[in-house]
């Protein structure tokens, strides 16, 4: 089996309503769909997401620049190809757009390998569980009022979720406290609740707020300070009983190695599109496992499901519904758990009609 073709499609998925976090204002989400064709009817699929579509062209050009090094290569040698591309992007740096592009290619290579072997990726990686705990992440936004938060939180419980995440970032600390209090009272003590500051706080504010939130038994306090401030995140983590989660904006095992050295987080959250794809996600998870830290996924719900299912120290799958409409297959939720499919590759394939509907 040899790679015959690398191709891409740019898409835009509208959101039901604008989303606001401490640092984002999102009206739609963009996606660069990546296809690696083996020329025998087998196609590996991956994608990259972005808040909006303005930078999709940059993603596209970087992915396409890898084609000469991929066409004609054996797609089952994904580790060798990963290392070759890692070397190729040295001039551009091992963070940012170049690593995003590498991630998408690696995703598609793993999907192709699974399809060629007729095996799901979670089994190629060893396999650990057939049901994965998931938390609802597609709501409880900063722009919602307290009554909206309460109603939405209850709707997640009614839908079967046993965990959910809300966003923080109000100017007045007391307002964030009251919002968390309202959601906790609405869902009760037995449903896990996470809170995400989206990098919006100073260290001092994060510590003061985090201490006020201890009474609500949060599963974690996510990205309380800017992602580049590892020392600041470590100060917050050391000051709180609540675990600090971070890592969605970090790149490759080397970035996570720095996080571990700094003690910057109690839960690592590699992003499949930023960390370096499946190959690097697994390495990061094993690094965390070596020091008894858990990992949790970020976005890329359908693809990350295979990884959370395979890794022994993975705790939660982030259930973000933004891209569900792009796929033929749908996630199956059972008693707060997502059923891990036994279909080849990731087990989720792009729906051509949906792709054309959202195509730019």
C-alpha cells in the first residue's frame, strides 16, 4: 500500500448562536478536512478546526506542502513519516501552524492504517475500555444568564450526562461564584462539574476565585491563567485543592515535558489537532502516566474517542457537538458514557453531502 494522493477541503460550520468565553467571541467554526488516498479505495481522514475561517488557508497551504514527502510512501510507516515531517518543519519551528498541519496528516495516516487492517484505532493502540466517560461541553457559556445556565445544566442531566463544563470570566469574582453555585445546586452533588477560565485570569485572581470555588467540589479548574505562564499555573495548582487542568494550547511532547517539570497542571489536556496527532497524543499520555497524572481530551470528540478508550490514564472525553454534522456516524451516549465503536479506523467518516453543504 502506497500513498497516492493528499487532498483537502475547507468548510465552515455555523453555530446556533455566538459563543463567548473570557478571550473568545466565536460565530462559526472552520474546518480543514484532510484526505490521504491509498489509491485502492481506502482513504484516511483527519481534520483541523479553527474558531472562524480566516486562517484556514494557512492550514491548507501547510498541509499541502507535505504532499511531495508523502506521495509514494508507505502509510503504515506513520512513525517514520511523523519524524520526517517533524524534521521538515524545523525551520518554521515546532509550535504553531506547522504542527497543526503535521497533526492532521498523522490523524489521517492512523485512520488509513485502521481501515486497511479492518481494525479500530483503539484496538491498534491496545484498548482499555469499551465505554468512555464524557462531559458535556457544548453549553454553559459565559454569555448565558444564570437562569439559562440552570436550564441548560438540567437539560444535560436529562440527556444522560453525568459530567459537564461551564465557563468562567466575569469581571466581578462574586458573579462567577454565584454562577457556579447556581449550576451546582441545579445538578446536585453527584454530577461532575468542571469550570474553564479560558486563560482569562491573573494568578492572584485565579487563586482567590479558586479558593472560593472549593466548596462546590469541581472536578477541575481549567486554564486559570494564560497558557504560556507555566510558573503562574503552577502557583495556582499549588495553592488549590481543586485540580488544575491545562494543555489544550500546548505543542508536542516537549511542551508537555515543560509543563510537567513546572508542575503546571494536575490534569493534562492534549488537543489532537495541536499536539502532533495520534502519535504524539499517545506519547504525552504515557509521559503523564509515568508520573501518575491523568489526561483528558480537548474537542475533536469523534477522533479523540479512540484515544480515551485506549489509554489507561485517560479520564474524560470532551463532548463538543460542533462537528457532529460532518460525519455519517453519530456518537452513542449510554448512562453518561460514550460507546466506543468497533468500526475500522476512527470509526467516523465524513458525510459527502454534509461536506458539500458546509464547503467554502
